[in-house]
């Protein structure tokens, strides 16, 4: 029988400008859901750019389909 060696990873260092959110929801006595998220301002900007590019691409594709019919 072999022993399983567990290594604990150190907690990541917080970014000086990170935005953090924690959420906990209880349903009845026995069900609890927990979530947490963190993002930096650069991540917010990157997500905004990605959404804008996808919106433009979908608008272009929808326009092409609309003109073909």
C-alpha cells in the first residue's frame, strides 16, 4: 500500500487593483452554494473588447445573410 503525498499550493498573491466578489446562497437547511470571482481592470477591458468584436462580427454576418435573401 502506498502513501499519497498531498502538496498544498500557496494562495495566489492578490493583485493590487483586483476586484473581488464572494457570493453565498442558502436553500433550506441543507443546501448551500458558494461562489467567488476576481478580476483586474485589465480583465474588464479585455472582456469588453471581446464582446465588442463578437457583436461586430455577428452584426456583419447577420447583415450579409439579410442582404442575400
